[in-house]
């Protein structure tokens, strides 16, 4: 089964926050893992993002 990836804008919409929030997290090394494609755009694995999000809900591990 192949992994599905979404753009920063689309993955941010899944969580209800802005793409700039993810950009800021990435710049600070705090956000979910992503890959950078040839044109410089970021792509996020849906499963990895969902796992990161679950881990960072109130009461989750930091």
C-alpha cells in the first residue's frame, strides 16, 4: 500500500489551523515530519501527521 501525502495547506486544514502555523513549526523543528519535493514545496504523510497530532493533543506526550 502506498503512502498518501498532502500539501501544507491541505494537511493544515485537516487539523483546523493555518499553513503558516505548520511553516513556523517546521522552521523551529517542532512540527510533524515532512518531505520537500523538487520545487521546494512540503508534503506531509497523512498517517504521520495524524499520529503527530494525536500525540500533541492536551494530555499527550511532548
